[in-house]
C-alpha cells in the first residue's frame, strides 16, 4: 500500500502545507482549553466580566483562526487527495491501455474497470482521512504524553499500560477484520458476477424457464455476502464500544491512582485535573487513529488490486530502438512462425510460412480449432509469435513500434465492436479527418449505405454502447466501413462476413475488390464462396499449413481443402 | 491554592471527546459496504438528485417495519447508552468533589482545629475576612471570602482527609456506568448490524425478483451497467448509511435532548442561550448540505461518465489499439477524470466545512455562556460549580450536532441511491399471468398466428395482420436479408414481448392462457448467439432440464456430435466454460447448444441456421445434428441453406422486421415477388459454385 503513496510526491508542497496547517490546528486545539479554563478561573469565578470579554475575544479570535486554518487545510487536503486519486486512475487506465490481449484477459475487463474506479476511490478516501489524522493524532498523542509526564511522571505509567492494551485489542480486532474484508471483496465480486450473467443471459434464462434456478443462485451469493457483511458489522459493533470502554476505564483508574497520590501528598490536586485533560487528549488521538485503522484493511485490499495492475508488464512492448520500415506497401510475411499459449504443451501454430502480397487477397481456411483466428491475431501483435518471424514491410513486427504497425492495418474483428456515439464518429475512428463523402463511399462499399441513409439522422444517427441498437449484420458492415475509412495497407477480416446473408456478402466482396485493389487483404472465412476467388488460399489444419494455392490448384492437390469444399457444396449439388 | 481549587471541578472528563478537535473524525468510516464512500457510487450513476427526499426516506423506513421489535430494542439500548454517557461526567464530578473535599479537609487542618465542620469553617473564614478588611487587607479579605464561598458548596470536615471508601464507591459506580454504556452500545451495534444486513439482503432479493418480472423491453432499453450498479453500488450505499448513520443519528439526537435536559435543569436562561446554537447550526448545516448535495450529485454523474468510458475502452481494447486510438482514449479519459476530480474535490471540500463552521459556532456559544454566566455568578444568582457544569454540557453539545449535520449529508446520498433502486422496483412489469392457466402437458407442436399485430414503438408499425399455421412436425423457414428481424419472431413466440392484437396459439391454446413458463418449456432454441454460461459443460447441457441424468446428457452430446470433443478435454464434462465461453470455439459452442436442446427435448424448436462462423467440417456436423434434432418437432428455422428453404413446409419472407410474404417455395416463386427476387439474386451464385 505504501508504494502507492509515491503518487503523492508531485503534491509534496501541498502535503507539507496541509501538515503545517493541521499542526496549527492541533496547537490551537491544545491552546483553546487553556483559554477556556482561564475564562472560568479568572473570569467567571471572580465575576470579572471585563476579563471574560477580553479573554473571550481572544478565544473567539483563536477559534476563528482555527476555523479558517481548518477550512484552508480541508481545501488543500481535498485538492491533494482528489488529485492523488485522479493521477492514480490515470496511471491505471494508461497501464491497461498498454496491455496486450493476454494481460487484459488475465484480469478480465470488469475487474479492470472496478480497479480503475472503485479501488482507487478507497485509496483516495484513505488519503483524505490520513492527511488529517496522520499529523493530528501523533502530535496530540505526543504532546499529551509530554504534558502528562510533566504533570506527574509516576501516574503517567498508566499511559504505558493503556496504550499497549488498546493497541493489542485493536490489533486483535484488525487481524480478524482482514480476512473478513478479503472475503467480503470476493463475495461482492460474486454478487456482481451472478447479476451480470443474469442480465446478459436474460433471454436464455427465460427461454429455458430457469428464473427459479437463477433466483436461487443469486440468493446464495446474496446470502453469503450478507453473512460476511454481518460479520464485519458485528466486529465493528464491538470495536468502538471496546475502545470507548478502555478509554473511560483509564479515566477511572487515573482518578483512583491520582487520588492516592494526592492523599499521600505526592501530587497537588490541580495536577490531577490537568492530567485528566491530557490523558483524554492522548486517548482521543488513539481514537482518531482507530478510525484510520478501520479504513486500512479495505484500502490495503484495494491497494493490492491496483498494484497488481500497475506492476503487470505488458508482454508486448515497443522496442527500445524501433526500426521504421523503408516502404509502405503492406506486404505480410510469415516465416516459420510458431505460436503457443503461455504454459500450453502444444503449439497452436507451427511452421507457418507464407507471404500475403499487396494487391492480392489471401484467404485462410481450416476447421474449428485449426488456429485461423490465432494466426491473424498475430498480425496486429495482439499476441507475439513464440517462434519464427512475422514481417510487415520487411521488418519484424517486434522491431517496429506498435503505432507504426497499426497505422498499416485495418482490422475487422469477428465480433464487430462499435463505440457509443454516432455512425459518423464510429466511422471516423479509422481516420479523424475523413470527409463526409469518404464516409459515404466507405458505407457504399461495405453495403451499409442503404440502411444508414434510411436512418432519420443519417450519419449522425446515434449508436449505443457496443452498437446494440443496430442488427448484427449492420454492425459488421459498419465495422468494415470503419476499416475502409482508414485506408490502410493491410486489411484483416476475421470472419467478418458471418452475419451477412449471401447476397450482401457477394455484393460486399465485389465492391471491396475494387476499393482495396492495391492493399493486402487477408480473410478468414468459412464459406467457400467467400474465398474461392482469392489469389492465395492457405489451408490450415491443427496449426499446420496443409496447402497453399488457388482454389483450382488446391482442389487438385490438397485433400483437406477438397474435403472442405465438398462438405460445403454437397448441399447445393443435391439441391 | 485558590487557583487550583477553583480549577478542579471544571476539568471533568466531559472536556474530552468532541470539545477538541476540528480534525476529529466526524463520521467514522465503518463496517463499510463495498465500493462506496462518496463517489464510489459506481457505474452510470446518472442523476443523484433527490426529487422527493421525504417520500424516499419514508419508503426506505418501510423496509424496517418487519424489524420493528428489534428496532425498539435498538432505541432502548441507544437511550440507555446515551443516558449512561450523559451521566458519566456527572458521577466523575461527584467523585472529584469527594476527593477534593478530603484534600481541602486535610489542608484546612493546618489552620483550623480538627473536627471543625464546614459550616463552622465558613463562619471562621467570614470572620477572618471581616477582620482583614478592617485591617485594610482587601485582597486577603476577598480571598477568605472566596474560600468561604467555595466551602459553602462542599461537605468538608476539617482533618478527616480523603474518604477513599466513598471515592472507590463512586469510581466503581462510574466504571459500571461506563461498562454498561459500552455494553449497550455493543448490543445496539450488534442488533443494528443484523437489522441492516437482513434489510439489505431483502432489498437485494426484492430487486432480483423484480428483475424476473420485468419485461424484456426493460433490459433492451436500459444499459446493463446501470442496472448492475443499482443492484450493487446503490444498495450497498444504503447499507452503509443504515449501518452507521441510523444509530448514529438516533444517539446524537438523544444526546442533544439529554444534554439539553441537564442544561435546563441547571439554568433555564443559559440553556436558552445554548439553544440558540441549534437553529444556527441547522441553518449552517443546511446551507452547506444544499451545496454539497449538488456537488455530490455532480461527482456521481462524473463517476458514471468516467465508468462508461472506461468500460467501453476496456471492452473494445483491441479495436482501440489497432486503430491507434489509445492516445485519444487516454485524452478522453483525462478529460472525464479531470471533471470527476473537480466535482469530487468540491464535494469533499464543501462537506468538510461543516465541522469547522459548527465548531466555531460552538465556541461563540461558549463565550456567550461564559459572559452571562460570569454576570450571574457575580450577582450571586448562580453558583460557580453550576456554571462550570453548564459549560461542560454545552461543550458536550458540539459533537452530536456536528454528527447530525454530517449524517444529514450522508443521508442525501443514501436517498439518491434509494431513489434509483425504487425507480427499478417501480418499473412497469410484464402483463401478469393468467389466473386460470391451461396446462398443455407435452404439446403436439401445432402453432398458429391469428391476425397478429405487433410493433416495438407505436409510431413504427411492424407486423400489421399476420396469420399463419404450422402443423406438428412441420418446418417453417424464415428467409430474408440481413437484419430482417428474426429476433422479433423469437420475441413473439416466446412471449418476450406482448402482442398488440391477435393471438398466437399452441395446440389451439392462446399463449396468453398459459403460464410463460409452460409456454417457454415447449420451445427449444438453438441460436447463433450461443448463450452458454460460466460453469461446467455438464451444467450447461443440463440447463434445459435440471433433472437430466448423466446418461441423458452424454447421449444428447453424442447426438450433437460433441461427445467426442468433450471427452478430449482434460476435465471432460466437468470442464469449466469461462464468462463468454471463449475457451472453446464457436463451432463447439454451437454443438453444445444443440446438445442442450436434445437434453431439454422440446416439441417446438427455433433454430438459427447461420452457421457461417464455423468451419465447413464442423458445419456439416452441426447440419446433421440439427436435422436429427428437428425430426418430429415443429421447427422455425432461420434459414440460409437452399435445401432447407426449398424443403420447408412454409416459408416466411421477412424484410425490415415485417413478414411480407409466406407460402411454399413453389407458391412464392410463382407469385414472383420479393422472395423470387431474393432467391434469384442470392442463390444463383451458390448454384454456380456447385456446378
């Protein structure tokens, strides 16, 4: 947790200022009771209203100053703590932006979202509290101890008994709290997870009449969370009264032992009352620290979660000395590429060598699990090859910056993902300065012109998050148009026609062929009709290339391809 | 000595908590609910503005009704605890006095004969004062008089010393009172934790049950993140408030009342002065709370916006990357982040000014009491001890007032959350189930649409007057361009949405005359969005029928050609599928869905033939499995294959959500309409390839 406080460093001046201000508050707080006492002893007791007025004025001035100092320190404290939170959030978000798919999947997007916002929030609150208490509590405690010892050293031994006792009890409670908090965090995750699944799968649940089952599932998660929270609640129900009781019993003990000492003449009676005041102060500061400690276990859990993100080194990073390719043609070469998932025994891809050339369409076919999607995920470096080389424009993709690489690629994922905004803002994602005419052209090629122009607002029609307000087929066409707007050298279609019917598919490919004439086009597709006209077809099976060539060549020499073609075309032949 | 003696009773421990630190924690962070604290208000917390604070709080209070008995106990325990904590300083004061009297008694023994009673001593002192005054020693005289005054309030016997027995007795009582107070507080907290968690558990459950009764339209119209946030963040926010603030406010208010009572008992005039602090504090607190409320609302709104952005960017991570838009993503994030920073800083700052402000007010009050108290002591209408006690109580006043003010702030946030939860609970529900449902048993599979009229929104009519009939075992093919509206058909058949007019009949029974559960059990769905859950493959396959045996599951998997694949996995049928089942391929997912339909064994099927995202060999397997599944069942097939379409008993041609033509292949071709056109353009290529 302490490591995260480095984010306070840029604000050290403000932190110092707040600390000084809090120190001033502590002094004022120690001084005010003295003024109070003076007013009573020398004013009220003597009926000296003149003295009361002057002392009262002084007291009000001090109180006013205290108020002003408090407000100024609260101002800077809030500024600093919130800035700390802001910077931490920025850092987490920024770190995640650098993650490759492997790291993102390891954490899971929902968990990363929670870490970016809620966990940072916990830390932020700790700083808010801490800035005050960290200075106030020790100062009040030490000041109190010094004063108490000055009043009567032997009686001060009581403090030496009470504070460790308090510490032991607090420590004990804290040790019980920690696992409770951890399990609470997990159970909150569980409630979130079950709920999220319910919301995602609401149609399935209803279709399969599983509402009761789901209700029970949620009930279990709900009950478990409630039980843990009940445990936490009860622990804290014990904590505060216990601290208060020790606090008060310490006073009783002070009275007793103080009385004995006074009676024996070892201590003037006035010192006892002063002593009582100081011991109150010490215990107050311990109480304050207790409040702080209450926050610590949760914040510590959050800090761990944040650190996990910050300390994750993306496996895929830019090289120290990046090479800038001399050309910009879009040639993609696989040179004996091997890929295996971390920890996997067998490689997903092995000995992959082929070259996809500009102006040509390269298709990749193969059965489920043959490694097609993995193969094209290597091109934009979503994953790095574990053997061999993948070259774009003659340079190994690991030797150039990712920005350099991505500027060449138009990637159309299998599940089209749109951002909230408008049709236009989504299309311009590829290139910000694209003109409206260019957008319409891209839509025309992607067979999306018809439905977009039918929308009331046309290009400015709103798109909801994830593009849920347009159909799957429309989503795919918008995603294709988005890539077209970018005008990259390399197009990568990851089975991007799956939600399109035959007619749209055919029309799109025809239009695409014209529009991408100079580009390198790499297509993963299932329909033979989609890929049969490709300049080169790469047939994959179990991560190995079974054959490369044109449709006709492969029919002649590649049994795997023949099998695929036959299985797909039989239906039509029969029909 | 006079300095010390007058000092003594003044410094009772009541001086302690609450009088001192403006830096003291006003609102303890407690057994916190998850993910909250100001601003921890999660995803998509839109407007945190409370429209009807009173109504919302009243309704929230309604949830505590079943706990009425326990609440009475809480009130009782809190009252006792407050009484004990108010009495504590009083008892400590008495003990101090006993100690003090003893000390004074022995001190006086130096000058006065032993055994002199207090009254005798006073007389002597007064005589001495008179003598001193005659001698012109004015200071000495007034000192003696003061001493006499002081003694008049005591029960001193010269030379007896401290009565430690008595001191011990009072201290034991004091210890007992404090321990009792702690016990009461603990009991109160213990019971309150139970009340809170039961209430919150109930609320969460109620929301969950509500979700089951909401029409699908609700889920289609509202963002998932927002609904999720209501279930978790908002409810947790309420939980935290309930746990910490409810008892806190009660105890603060009781303390205020108790202390006020003590003050009135001592001096009504001074009490009235102190009483002025309350309306002033309330005004200040309200002034500040009103401002902080809008800032908190802004803070949550910004948190929502930021969350939305973060969620979107993380979900679309790959797209952001490959389009090189990370810089922009960070830029937008920074902008929202800055907005959140500004709002949360203001909220934090403004709400934090309550404590210093009230603290200052209290000091003002203190001086006022001191001035008037001083005048009254001078005029002899009030004893010094009373003024001191009074001042102690007026300082005790500060803490509960500050706490109540802070709690009022927190209550605002809870009200905003409660409002969001209630909004969900008040959302219009599905049309209620028929009171006398017809039970079909196992349906034959005869499906009839009779003059169906339906649209999602009133201004865009979709299906105007649709009638069709599918006999048991028949296949109905649904054909149309992309986005033609197959979801609509599913929505209607499964009664996810209600018809505007007409009816759908299964075996002659209107679907509205059955329970939704019965209706949906007659359907099996194999759609392209495969809908698997996190859980084992076995659990997923048994999803359609909870009591399915292992043999049934495996034979279904076998029929769906997925048994072999499952067995090749390390954990076989116990392999865990992850959240979006991305650990198995699309084709395998589809096969599992088919197997699941086999297990459920429904009389009517809705199938999605668009198998284009699987490879051809798997597709062949899926095709075989589907054909086997369709045998003997009425099937609605979203068809892409020529053979399926041509062999269908009925073809529904859909375009832009509406069914525009229906008939057999030959009828439709003869009609030479949209279908004929579609057929000619769409399947000629397939013919070319085949030939």
